[in-house]
């Protein structure tokens, strides 16, 4: 199952492991980039984020767990498969807690590793897709005027046009026009659709002045 | 209304040249005839003057003249002037009322000092035609000529307005304008007297303001109320209606004859019937035209200029110029210094001058005439000019098409038909049609109508930037429309279009006489376009590339204007005429050739005139310097901009027109040929040391003038800035100085003498007037500059010199005589001889000694045989002497020689001869001086003494005996050399003081010495003593001294004499013998080993030492004489015999035995036996050492070593235990590589198309990683082995590297970074690989552990290995851990001391013993920063270092 658009990054300070892994993954039809240290990965990484990171736990300087932490800080969401020379239970627990896909002890079973990588790639694809959708949704929302955003907030909180008009001190007719525009711009098929989008966007109905 | 105190001067200037013509009219018989002649002259002059010789061009507008103004506020002059005249020498004179008279040379207004007796006020000045100047004051009249007053007298009533008219004989007619004058207003003035005419002579009015000869012997006289014509005592009065009530005030101020003969009358009042008018048919008629009303002008003064134009100066209305019916006005708004103009004057250069209440103004005709908006052009934006065949000049302007016909300028604007705004290129075709480019179209202009050229596709052509007609009658137009294109027009329609891809975009077009057209392109190239073919010629001009004008000559050569000179193109070759060829500047805007074959270039710095012959010369030689004439800004050129279209034109009348981009400029070559009047220079004054003198001839200047300034000038008013001067001062200057425009010459420190200063001037056209102005002057000499003074000084100096010389000679003679006496009385022979030995002279002593004068012995020269043979010098010495003498002459070095010289009686005596040269300053020998000193007696005495002393000294030295003498107090009187040597004093320093030798006597022996000495003194006996002396350096000497008192006749001791003998050697020999014996015995007794001496013959013990007795338990006596077998174990008898046998053979024997004590116990001994011979006998010397203790110690050491090895092993194994995780990791890494690669290899091989290349690479990696794992395992195994301690040659860098490979993971686990610093060329060491690795491992592990608790800084370990001096290798393991305090530091190497929780405390202890077993050292030291450093050194591998050595 060659996946030419998928890039796997390997970070391991041992050249034997690096080359063996690289050959193994390439033989499975994956594109591979190798790095000798966490710093090198952070500095040299291309514009395209890899889909999966195969990461050695014991690295000189910044350790594997440190890198995982650092990536989380800069919101670099790449699924990680950890490797370690000797099974270290506390470390593996910490890594899995921080969202690692798998934690493998050297020498590892090739199939186990490939399975973990495929799972990671799958997870990555999902993340990317979600991100893209979210971005699209946010773009659409950004394209709304301030007034339209206001109207949308009122609409998704279930208010009637008349109520919205009262709330915003505008005519009902104007509310209708705004509402139509909001539906069109948000590509919403129905009110329910719009409500789902609002949820995804994290929009909550503003507290009405009457209630405060 | 004019003010009563204003003084108006009306002047009629009659040119005397008119009367000096071919018909001389000398009519001086009576006054009447004079008047007739004057009138005739005036008339003739007026006729002649009217001819246009060279005058202000009447066709020009006043604004086209160059107007110059000197205003009071500019500081040019002190106040307003009222009168102008020009004397025959060319100077202009101005006079004011209270400001005096000023002379003007074009640059400077010079105050004129009026002649003596003249009052302060001079109202008018008038220059007559015979070179004189009249000055008229309040009531005085002075006539001045060449600086001298030739006439002076009083005349009442002048102090008002004065009208002046001159007779041909130089006498004047003037009017008296003062109201005080009763009834004689007209006066005739000669140098002798004034005669006034009034009522009695038929003049009914008084006073009068103006006078004008009527040309027939009579006069017109203008009064306050009427005009009077007076002739031959009869007058006709013409009252002027408007002046009826004017009595007492100024009336008619000016009368002139117009060009047509009419009489112009100016009245100083405006109003109906007043102002400016003409007198016609007996009545005054105001001059009124459609545009001008003469009644509104109050007239001050009038003149008629050389062209016949009437100039009128007015009160408050400026200047009017009237010619025919055309009246022009010029006032303050135009730049006139004031609107109230008081007088007018036209000078010889036809410049019109005007004085105003605020200054002086002049108007001159520039050579280049400018037409601008002032003259009626639509705007000052002239971009093109065309001269049409009908004489019309067409001007392309912005917003109008202007044209000039017969000097009148008019415009066609959009309101009268111009079909647009910007007029572009113009062309008149061969049939006389005018093509005009307007905005984006091309039009045919005919009969006042514009017809637009039909455009193909109704697309406007665009701005027509260039248009030309070729020889076929086709019209070509370059159009800068939306697309730039060239079009061909025929029959009033566009027949062809060429876009820029076909023909390069151009600007200027010109027809080729051979057909086709030339295009000046936007890139600056020239392109010939003929029958569809293009030829491109690159001009490569600097600056603006576009050529504004191109002319193609009949011979095919092309001329083009450019920013980089005039460009010529002939036969494909480009040449340029630039400043290098003599042009005033490089930028040529346009050019044309006139009918007289002159070329006219319009350049950035003016109009340049160039003969065609010069152009031809330039064509032939592009480097030629061309003759040209430049008309620049001062001539009216105004090349400020760049015309966009037609830039130059030649009109039918021969005038040349240039469009400047702003204005239109015109040159009229026929008028240019008239040059300015020649300039005459004048010397004005001489300033000597800031004192000014008038420039009179033969001026005598004071003695020694420091600064001399000569002021000169030349009156010239056309362009004074261009007047140049040259001067020379004879005989001071060799050549003419070019002073440029400077008007002063400066000289400093002129020597006395007669001088002649000459100066010449050039006029504004650069024509030099070779007639020089001269000034002769002389400078008187000061007394010290006179010749007799100089001669006196020389004579005095010579006399002083002679006196000094005489004095000197006398003193020298006296000194010489004294010296001669001294020399002659010297008891030594002194001589002097030439550089090569000739000319010897000696003092009297020579004669006394040798008995004959020096001359007799020849030349006293080494070369002179006669002298050598004279036997003056002893024959045995003469050769040496001559050799020395020759060498001295050759080298110039002095010499000294002992030689024998013959006395008069024939005996030879020894002399010391000395020869010394005398050098001159260049080192050459001038003379030799010499002396002969008699040393015969001295020589003999010396010889005798030397011999006796030598004998004595030898004797003393041989016997170590010194002789001495001293006085009774022991103070030395004489010491022989040996005494000095014995006491250790230096004979060179002389006898020591009394105390010094006494102090050297050994203190214990001093009394002994004293007693012996006293015995000699007091007992008067010989005494002998032995004592010691101690030198300061500690040398001790034994002395034996004998003293003998010397008695005088009275039996008293005078001195003590004696000898001193050094007996040190003898004493030392005695003592050493005794001491040697004792010491030897002691040594032997105290030796730790037992000593036995056997007699080999007797086989008994001869001697033993104390150790031997003590070890065996016998006494010395018991042992001596005993056989050694008594204490040797019996079983060793054979062995004993063998020792004896081997030693007897001369061998030194080592062996171990058992000895038995007296009590029967035995102990092991090591025996060392050798044979010695002594006094004929043979003895065996046997040394026996008890070795019981040493054997026991060896056993214990072996046990300890085994224990240490075990401990080391335990330590290694336990350390490896600690490292298990790390080792596992080290093995795991390559293993996981093996697994990955193996899996990959399988995958590469699987499938339909196995990738063999990748599979092979994976397999190779498997092999490599497998080996790597095996290496780790091997290394670990080696460490766990119990090693036999084999030594091999090792490289410490490799050892350390292997250890790091094992602990790598452990370090990583503890976040420790290991850095290494391995020196190159590290010495090899000899050692046990495993043990040394153990040491390094220990140190590294300790370091890692020491850093495991470190937080907040780098955990860094540094391992360094390098050579240290000498022949040592040092390894340092440095951690950055917590460090060790002093207390711990001292204990860490102790066994079982540990700072770790699980440590055995053996690591460092073991490490230290390993290092020490290798001959090295291990120690710890605290770092500068945190942490501890462990160092160990090992010696360099011996074989290696030996080989290296």
C-alpha cells in the first residue's frame, strides 16, 4: 500500500537503528526522512509536516519526551511512535499519556512497528481533515459582517426573528435579510446545520440583556 | 506741475564733424554770419545723422533694447542727476544740483573736482566739440580743457534752467532761466566774455528755458508763456494759449527739430493745449494720436536720436519714444529708475541715456534681438520657427501660432481659428503651402483657414514632431501618437504608414537632396530612409540623445545638432565639433547657414558665428581648431531651453531666427558686422603708498616707493564688462601684461629709475586700439642706492682687510722666533721632513751631536742611498730603520724605534727615534716630524738590574722561600715576590700595610709568632718560628720563618730581615698519613656487613670487623687466626674451596651460604669474595651479609600481589554489573538494526519485483551491525577475564575510546555529555590493556556518578589525553559534579573509603595501585569551576623513547 504523499520522520541518534528503520519503512513503501537528534528535527524539518514521527526515547540533549512536550507547546500535532532501547515503564506511560500512538522496545517486531505507523498515519489524516474543515468553517464565519455574526449568534440560540429584532434594535425585515445572508454564506442547508456549525465553532448564545 | 527749484537743461548737440566735412564754412566775420553758419551746420548734421549708420533699430520695440539702470539706492551714485554730456575723449559727465559733477567710464562714477573759484553748485555740464567741457554754476561759467581752466567768469542769473546751443566755433548760446534776470534771457558765451540779448535786441520775453537754432542764423527761444523766433534783431512772438497765466513758472522746457524738420515743443505742464506738441503754421498743436495724448504729458526734455525717433522725458510718466504715429512708453513698471526723467542724451555709441530723480538709465541695442510675450507673442513658450517665402516668420507656440510680418507681431489663437492648443512642427512646401501640426493633427493653413489632413481609419496621427518634404514632393511626418509612426503624404492624404518596428522611432526629419529623408531617432542615431531602405548611423552622443536639427548638404554630408557638439556625418564617418575644436560649449541646439556662407550655431552659451571655410577645414581635419565669434548673454543671447520642433530659420531678408524653447531670438548678420567704437585707454591716477596723485607726465615719485598702483580706464558703454586692457612698464616689464578687465596695475618696491607706463584697451568686440596711453614717471634713488655710497663701502672694507692682514703677519713672525728658540734649546734632536723624506731640517742639537748639519747626510729619505751610506745610523740598525720609515711613508702611521746614532767622535749611542706625520684635513700627509732622544744610559742600567732580579726570583721560587725586611714594628719594608705569593697578596698592589699580613696569621699561632719576632727585636737574636696563616678564602698555609735583626753602629736594631718558607705541603702529607689509618679502621668496624680477610696461603682469618664478630658471636681475637670453616657450615666446605679457587683465579665471586654462630644457630648470608695482593702475600676479602629479613619480605609481597589482582577483578566485575543496562543498550542498538534490516531485506526480496539493490544494502548493514554487537560483547568479556598481566604496547586514545563505547548509554541515561580531547601523536605506553581500561572505567564511572545529582547546569565530562614533558603521557578525566572537599580529597585513595551509597571503596585504591605498578601516578584535583579532575600519568614506552632518542 504505497502512500507517496505520506512522510515518516525518524529521530534516532544511533545510525544503525536509523538506517535499518529507514530501509524497513521504505520497503513498506513509505517516504522517510531521518534526523539524528530532536534539535535537528526541529530545525531541519521541511515546510510539509510529516504524518508520523518515529522517535527514540533516549536522545542526546533534548530527549524524546522533551520533544513530544515541545511539539505540544507549538501545537505541532504529529502522531508519535516511540522506540526505546530498554523498556522503561514510567517513561512509556508518560509518552502514551501525552498521546503517543505506540511504545516499542528495541529490537522490535517489524509488523508491530508498521501497524503502529499506519495507525499514526490514519490518525494524522483525520487530524488534517478536521483541521481543514474547521478552517473552512472559520473562514466562512469570518466572512460574515459583525451584524451578521450577531444575528447568527441569536439565531442559533433559538430566538425568533421578532425577538432578535427587539434584541438588536432593528426591524424584523432587516433580521430576515441578515439571516438569509448568514445561511447562504455559511453554506447551511438548515437551521440544524447552522446550529451544528456554531457548536463546532464554539459559538454560544449571548446572554440576553433581559436576563442579566 | 514742475517744481520751481527744478532745473531743466535742454541740450542740442551739434556734431562738429558735419562742419569739418568737404565744405568748410568758416564764417566768423560777424555774429550774424556765425549764426548762419551754425544753422547750416546744424541742418547738415541733422540730415547726416538721420542716415542709419549704426543706431538703435527703430523697428525694435523699447523692450527689446538692453536697459541698464544705476539707482541711488544701489549706491552707484549719490543723488539724482540733471545733466548729461560726453566729452570728445569718450567719458560721460553727469551733474546734479548739489551733488557736483561725476565722470563715468562705463564702470565707475568718479567725482570731478571743479576748477578753483567755482562754487559748490554746478547745474549743468556741456562738452563742446573741440574737446573742452563747460561747467555752469550759480553764476559762474568755467571752460576746462585738458585739466586746465581756459576761461572763467561770472554771469548773473544762471541758477535756474539753462538751455544750451553750440556754435560751430565752439562758443555757446545759453538761456537764462532765473526770474531775477531782468530782460536779457539769451547769452552768447565765448572764452572771453558773455554777451546777453534781451528786449533791446528784440527779444520781448524773459526769462527763457529753451533755445534752438533755426538753421538759418536765427533762434527759437522758449519762454514761460510763449515761443519766440528771433533773427537779425527781429523777433516773432507766438504766445501759447495754455501758458497765459504761467508767468513766473517754467513753461517751454525743450525744443527739438524732428526728423521731418518739424519743430517739437515740450512744455513742463500738462493740460489742454499744453504738454507735448509741434509748432506748425505759427501755432502750437498738442501731439495727439489714437493711442497717445500729448496734452497729458508734462515734458522735461526731448532728443531726436540717430534714427530720427523722438525721445521725450516726462514729469512722472517715464519716457516716450515717438516715430511717426507710433508711440512707445517705458516707465517705472518696465524697470526705469524713476518715472520723472530729467534729461536725455544719445552718446557716440548711440546709447540713449536718461537721468531720473532716482538714478541713471541707458538703452542699447543688443546684437541679438529677442521676441517674447512682451513684444506680442502669445506666450514665452516658443517651440518652433519657420521663415516663409513671403517674408513672414511663423512661430509655433503653446496656445497660438504667432507670426511676424514687417516687424509687427500677431497671433492666431483658438478664438480666431487655431484648431487646437499646442502648435507643433511647421513646413512650407515647394508650392508655398504652410503645413502646421496642431495637437494630434496635421493641417494645411491657407487663406486664414486650417484644413485637417484626413486620417486613415479616423485615427488621429498624434503630435507631429517632425515634418519634411523630399525631392519628390512627398510630405513626411513623424507622429508621436498612441503609436509612434512615420507617414508619407501625397495629394493631401496619407499614402503610407511606417510603425516603429519598420522605421526606428524618430523626432527630427530632414530631406536628402539625393532623395529620401533623414531621421534623427529618439536613441540619438541618424537614419537614412530612402525607397523603403534603412541605413543607420550611430552618433553616440552624450546628454539628450535627440538631435533638434539635421541639415543634409548637397554633397551628401550631414550635420546634426547635439548635446555633444555639432556632429558631422560624411561617407559613414562621424566627427564632432566641440569645445576641443574651439567652440565655447558642447551643447549645440540648432544651426543654419546664411546667404553669405556664414554658419550660425545656437549653442548653450550663445550664438556662434562660423565661416563656411572653417567648417570645410573641420571636415578635412576633425581635430582642427575653428575660428569663431561668440555672441553671448551680454549680446542678448538667451539659450535657456530646447525647442521641440523647428529650431532655426533663415528669412528672406537674411535674418536668422532661433527658437529657444521660451523665446524667439533673431540675429541680423548685416548689423553685426558693425563693430563697437575703438577704445582709448587713459591713465587716471597713480597711488604711491596709499597717496593718490593725478596722472601727469614726468611725475617724480618719492624715494623707494613700496606700493605703486596705477589706475587706468577706457570709456566704453556698450558692454563695459568686455573691455580688456594690456599694460607694460618700461623698462621694468619685459612684455605686455594681460590685465583682463582689471583697471589697476600694481608694482611693489620699484628700484629708482625712469619709467614709462603704457596701457592699451580693447573694445567690447575685442578689437585692440594700439594707441597706448602713456605715463612717464621717475623714482628718485635713496642715498644708499647711489653708486658713490657703494664704492665708499667697498674701499672701507678693503682697507680694514689690509690692516688686519698686516697685524696678523707681525704676530706670526714674533711667535715663530720664540718657537725657533724653544726648539733649538730642546735637549733632544728634533727635525722636520717632507712627506717623502726630502727637505729635512733639524734643530741645533743635531749639529751639536753629529758634528755636521743634517743636509750633509743627504735627503734623510729611505729612497736616498747617500743617506743610507752615511753611517749616521749604525750600520746594523739602518735596515730596520729604513724599513720602518718606508712603511710609515706608505701607511701614514707614526712609528717609534730604538736605534744607534753616531756621535761626532764616531761613537754610537742608543736613541729613541719617533716619526709622526702631519695630515691636512683630507688625510694627506703634509710633513713628518721626528725626534731622536738619547737613551744610552738608561738602557744600560735597565739591562743590569733586569738580569740580577731575574736570578734572585728564580731562586726564591724554586725554594718556596721568600726574603723580606721589616722595621721594628713588623711593618714590611721589602718583600720578595715569593713572600707576596705565600701571604696571598698581589705584588702589583705594592707592599701591604703593617696590619694586613698580621691579620692573616692564624689566631692560635699569633702569640707564637709575636714571641719569635720580639726575640729578634729585643733579644737581638736570630729566631725561628713555625706558624699558620689563613687566607681570606680559607686556604691554610704552614709557614716557617727565620728573622735576623740588623743592628746599626750603635747596636740598635734598625730593621729585621729574614726568610719565609711555605711548608704547607710537607705538613699535609704527614697529617694525611696518620688520619688515613684511623679512618679506615672505623669504616671497616662500622660496616653493616661482616668482613673477613683470609690469608690464602695460611688459610686462616687475618682480620675481621666488628660486624663479623657480632653476627657470629665470637670476639675479634677468637676469630683471628681461625679457619673460616669454624663458622661456615661443614657441608659447605666444597663450596668454600670453590670460592677460594675462583677468587684466586682473579674472579669476583657472589654466592649465598649459611653461617653458623658460636651458639650453633645458622643464618643465610650473601657472600661477596675477591682476591687482593698485599706486600707479596695473597689474601681473600670476603663480605658476608645476613639476608634472613629479605627472604621473608619477598614471600609476603607475592601474597599481596595476588590479593590485589583478585580485588581488581572483583572491582571490574562489580563495575560491569553496574553497567549492565548500558551494555545491554549497546548490544541492543546494533541488534535492533539487525532486526530492522533483516525485516527490510525480506520485504525487499518479497513481492513480484524484488529490489535486490536495497536488499543487498540491508544485508550489508546486518553484517556490519552484527559485528558491532559482537565487538561490544568481546570488550565486556575481556574486562571480566582474570588477566595474567601481560604487558603490551598500547595507545591510550584507543583504550579510552573503548571505555567510552561501553559507558555511552550510562552517560546518556544520566544526561552526561562526554567530550574528548585527544592530542595527536600521543606516546605509546607499555601496559596491561584490561587494567588500564579498568582505571579509565573507574574514573569515568565515578565522574558520571558525581554528576548524577547535579541540576541546573550542564553535566559535562571531559576526557583528555596528551603528552607531558618529559616522556610522560597524561590522561585527565574531568567532571562537573559536586566536587570533593579537602578532607575527602585526602582520603579517596584509601582502601574501603567511599562516598557512594553502594560503593566498595576499592575503585580508586585499585586504580592507583594499577597506575603505580605501571610506573605512573594518579591524583585528584579540584577544578577551577565545579567538579573534580582526576589525572594519571604513565611513562612513555621505553623502547619507543630509546628509539626516539
